[in-house]
C-alpha cells in the first residue's frame, strides 16, 4: 500500500518556555502515524501459524529464525504462532501462543533456544506443527505451517511422492504449507512437493535475501494488515547546549543527531516517543533558542523508496523561576507524567540507598511542586498523587526500620 503520505510526524512540547537561569527540562512527544489501510486490505481472519525448523542444519535454523523475526512485527494479537524443531523427531518448543507483546517475547526466547541435531525427521516436525495448530483450527481461521529446512531427510518419509501425499492431506483439512529452502544445497524436489501450491517453486527460488523471503511470506501466505514502511528511524538534531534522553532515562544520548529505531510500521499504526529535553542557560534577558529538529526516515515496503517527514520544536528562555501559566498539551501530559513518576521513584530509591535524607526530602518537596501542573490536567491525577505519596511512604517506612540508613539497599 503506497499512499500520498504514508507517514506523518507531529512533534509537540509540554511547554515552550524555559528560564534563563538554566536547569529547564521539557518533555517532547513525537507522534508517528502510518496511513490507514483500505478496508479491502484489512483482513478479518486470524492467522494460526506453526513454524518448523530444521535442527540438522545450523544455517537453516538460524536464517529461518531471522526470517520469522522479521515476520513477527506484522502479526496481530489475534494471531497465534507455535515453534517446532525437527531433529530425530518433531518437538513442540512453544505451543500455539497469541501474538501479543508477551507472546512475541516468548517466541523470541524459543527461537534463541532452538536445539541442534545430526538427524532430520522432517515429516515428524511437520506433523508436530499440524498438532500444534489443531486446537485452534476452525472455520474463519487461516492455518499455515512454515517449514524452514534444507530438505535432506535422514529419518522417516523422504520421497517427493510421500511428502506430496501428506501435504495434500493437510490441505484437505484447511492447513496450508509454505516450504522455505535454506542451508546451502537444498532438496528442491522434496520442498516443491511439500509446498501446498504445487504449481509454484519452493520459496528458495523466489528471493535472494532474508528480507525478501519474509516479505513474500507476509504478502503471499499470511493474512496481515499491510505494512506501510520498514526500517523506520527517528533522528533528533540538537543545537549546542541542549541535552536529550528518553523520558524516564537519566542517561542522555552520546551522539548528535541521536537516533531511535522504530522498525516496521503497519497501516493505521501510531507510535509515540517521549523525550526529555534539557535546555541551556543564558545571561540574556530573553532569548529564542535554535530549533530542535526531528527527522523521520524509512523505506516504503514494496518499492523500497525512501520516506521522510520532518518536525521541529522551538523554545524561548525568559527570566523567572517557573512558568506556571503556560499551555500543556493534553496528549503529552499523561505520557510525561508517567515517565516523570518512574524517574522520580528511581531518584528517591537512589537517595535512600545512599542514606541522603535531605536529598529525599528535597526530592519529595520540589519535584512534586514542579510537576503539579501536569498532574492537575489529568483525569488520572488523583491516582498519580496517591502513587507518589505511597512510594515515598514505603521508602520512609523502610528507613524507619533501619535507622542507620547510610549504605543500606532500599527495594520496593
């Protein structure tokens, strides 16, 4: 899908004023939105996938894992995936799992732990994949087994005729197979017999790179929301004297421009990145600072043409301790407040661990007063206030239990 504007970038600061004396920090939210897919491009049916890996070939196993890793970002929470290794027998390494955030993490863990074997019982691994799919195979579900293998079988059925018969049996039950040939010399005849579509060659002949293989699998064999761009990266260019970090992270970026990798963005997807910008100080009465520039770089998924979008934020320094009356964008306040709470908690724990009671008192007093304008504009403000108070009470409670606080470790 290629639209006139596949990506949009909107950059907003919580407040555009800082004070001349220095120590001004402002939150900036960069919102990246991918163009929505046409209704005809949006699939309703979930994917029920089993990925089978040839344990006898290091190349097939490792490259297959890399291809599947490229496919993962395109799956939705309603999709399911199982991981199977094919060695002397077929083993289900990860049962069918929903592809939400936790599920994707479990897939990554399973891929990192795929076993090695000197044998290949490909039909056993294939059958284990079908078993993993079975509990979730029903009308309205797209069932597919992805087999990453060299095809050089040492155990079990090993002729194209036997393999084609098994493939046809699965297809009659609504389970398709995609054969991906990897690992040096490949048994083309066996993989062609395995593939559900006997009229096409195995995928090893389709593509010359892992990225292309992943793209073919996604567009040809799965039902997913089309991706708009890949390799998306957000670049932040700072004027002299500025510092930037991700909100909640005390460590700033060591390069200018700083770069944040976003990866693949699907149609209709929105990503927000929250930065904490530290402004420089000046002796002047009032000064407009050079802009902080943002540039979004990516590649369109089909043509690989470059896609770019730009944004900027301009700050002005004025005298005074605080600027209470300035506008705070509602969409940045919630994210900034959560990031701020996390950061303050870590600072409080560090102060308590070091036995620095004055620093803890100062942190509770000054940080909350500074951030109150954010909290007051949120419907969740009372909850944040309650969390803030509970954190400091927990820390002080631990401290009371250990009067000699210096050098003690405080954990919540």
